[in-house]
C-alpha cells in the first residue's frame, strides 16, 4: 500500500508565510472599509436626530429645543442629570419650549437614552457613535454623572442662537449665516448648523471627538477610558455636520484652524465656537 506523502516543514512554513502576506495586504483595505462603514452609520445617526427634532417642532408650533445652558455658558454636547426638576437629561434642552421637559419629552422622538439610574446609564441607537466602544462609553458616562451630574454625548446640538449670550459664543466677523447655529425654528435664517459630531475641548486641554487617527477620544483623567487625546494639535480627522434642511456633510480637519482650537490662552478667535463658563470649554462646528 502506497503511503501518502505529508507536507514537509519547509512547505508548511511557505504556506504560512503566504497567508501572512495576504493578511498584511488585505488588512489596510478591511480597516478602510470599517472606517467607511462607521462614517456612513454616524451620518445616518445625525439624520435620525434631524428627523426627531423635526417631529418635535411639528408638535410644538415650529419651535425646536435649545442648546444646554449651564453656568452662564453653552454646552452643546451635555447630557445633564437634573433630578427633581423633571428634566432627567438635557441634550438638547427638550423642556425649553415645551410645557414640561425631561426624558419623557424626548423619548417619543429619540429613544435610546436612560439615565434614571446614573450609575448604570443605558445608551443605544442614535445616542452612541459607531466609533466608540459602548461598554466603555457607558462607564465614562456613569463616572461623570455620579461625580459631576453631567456627561458628554457623542453628538452636539446647536440651536436657538438668539438666546445665547455674547459671552457664550464666538462668531467671527463676516461669518456666513449658513455657518452659524440654528435659530428657534427650522428653516429660519437660512440653512444653518443644527448638530455635529462632538468636537469639544475641555479647559484642561483634553479633547472629546468621534473620528480620529487613533480612534474616538473621551476626556478622562481617571483611567476609565482607553484613549484621551491631550495633544496640542488634536488627532481628529473631521466631523459630520447636520444642517436644518436635514443634509449631512463632512468637514475635514484641514478646514479647521488648529491654531484657534489649540490656543491654550484662549486668545485666538478666528474660528466659530460655543463657549462654556469661563471661556475655557469650547465646542467647535
């Protein structure tokens, strides 16, 4: 009976080597496809937000919610725990133009956020960016909600600009109206910015964003997240922007004036941004 010839060690190593080369060749393409899928999902999330805000405006005589006002500044990405006031979260401030506010007001339009137990927040659907790890983000939220009473959402909401104080926003001279936050009603004042991927700089120099060369960045100095960007020039690749007509476009990093966004003494005002209390916390669109 003829014995079946087996592979030699050299032949086996050659096959393994070929497989390794093929994987190395395919991996960049797979990573690129994954990033592209995340970009598409993120844009889809923002479109869903726009539909939710539109439905809200239909129910409340054309009015839309207001960006979060905290400590005399504007924090477009805040999810705020306001227990006892009827507003379990304020992103956006759904009670601003409605009889009552809070999670109950928002849930019919934008389900997926439940912080009734701040130590175990539940976030899903359009409330989570596809670039972030859901479990890690919920740990980040839980820490902030319990410790400070607020946290950041992956998306920022810019609206009712006429109610913002001069100290809470920087609008450079000559800025086109379609590059400014939305008014109190959809469509009023042109096709304006309504929401974006969060691009936030905390006053101590940490960044919050969804899309970066290394991945999403969450600001935390307590070791509860895998990556916090504290570089002078952020590693962000860009942000999606939702306009009041429902369209979503991509704004790459190259269109931001990085000297404006990283200026640590807050002296460069050549780009538009909302300003938190004291001027150090900034949200860019």
